[in-house]
């Protein structure tokens, strides 16, 4: 039996992980497959071969399926390729499941997303359905999922109505920051300071991510994300070759997944504050390597400014 919800697959230059994720998608047999690929980098001589090998995987599509391709001949980078690719995909599909080349889903992830995309299709409070659970075995609900302010994107789904709210260039961030609204979406002063720093770095171009603008866009609309009680997607792309997840020792690398076939719906559409606080402390506050590097550089500049100059 084929799968009704369109699937968007974002790829670049890693045929090994792409093949593994493709094989799971193939078992789901989506009726519509939207393929988004970035182009090779000019300063990386091996990219052209790897990009070609990655795209060749799609010649294996052997089930009845409408295939749409959006392949870039030039390298756009993660921020522009993902955002432009999803703009294109959401122009075709009203709702979709989204996987990147290193996000390996449990087979039950697809039905989980499809069920909740249908249930909350008209509910503007809900902007994302995610397959991620980063609670390290902590049970947060007796139901199959709970609500969060964090739109985790290692395997997720959304609607056109939600994606059109993306503020990719953070045009609204300066006013949001200056009016103190960041404190309204943060659970502590440290968290407010952290996100202020991250969004300022994103706005200045020191960080080039599509994920942080998407997070901000969810917050300014009080958007909620559905998170499963068990993890449904494993990121298998940590280490060499990754754009952001370069630390293979991360506790988030290669997380095991579980089955979630029978879905029990919670009676309340309210975010789980305790789970979100745990997420901030154990996922975001720990920082990715690029943020650690930028933060260290920022602290050095501040210390130089504060330190009195030695007399000549």
C-alpha cells in the first residue's frame, strides 16, 4: 500500500547516508516524492562526484510515485538551499513530511506524522510535527506525544499555512528583542540571554542557519510543536562531512528509535514547560561547535575591551 502524504527529501553530497534514508522512504512508498538537492561547491573538487552519486540514488525509485525534482546546479548553502527548497515544495503540497539525508526514521514515523498532520490541519496553534525526542528516556506524558516550543527538525512535518510564516532574514527580530519579548518565550534569564546572542549572530551573518529563523518564526506566532513520547528519528550524520553536526561524540548522535503505531492523543494543547527546560539545558545550552567557537571569539573581544591598556 502506498503512502498518501508527500515526502520532501533534502540531499547534498553524502550518498552513503542518503542511501540508508532512501531505503526507509522506499518502504513507505509515498505517492508523491519531492527531491531537493544542493549543488557542488567550487572549492571542493570531490563534490561533483559525490553530488552525482547522491542524485543517482533516485534512479532506484521503483514504486508508483509522482516525483518532483528541484536540483541546484550551484551551491546555495544550507540556509538558502533548505529554505528555497521548502518554499518550492510547499508551493506544490499543502502539507508534507520532511527528511534530510542524515535523518533515519523509524517506519512508524510516517504514520505518526500523517495522522497528526490531518488532526491538526486547521489548528493554527500547531506549526510542526516532529519525530524527535531528546528527553534521554524521561517519560513526559502518558499519551503518545506532547507539545513543545522547540520545532526540532531532524525528521519533521508541517503545513503550507505554517511554513509561509518563515521570517528567514529575521526582519522582526530587532523589534522583538528590543521590546523584551524574548523573555516572554524563555523560561529563565540565562535562556533569554542565550537566544538573544544566537539570534543576533544569525542576524549579523556569523551564523547561517535556516533552523534558527524557523524557531524564531514559531515563537512570534506562539507556535507549538508536537513531539513524540519516544524518539522516532535518528541522526546518523554526525562527524566528518556534516555541515553543523560535526562532533561524533555528541549524546544526540545515532539515538535509538522506537515504535509508535497506536496513537493516544492528549486532551490538552499546552506546551510541556518542564520538558522544554530540560531541552534547553541538555540540547541548546550545550552549544554546537560553531556556536562554541563564536562564543569564545565574542568573549575574547569583550575581555580586550574591558581590560585597561598597559602604559607604554
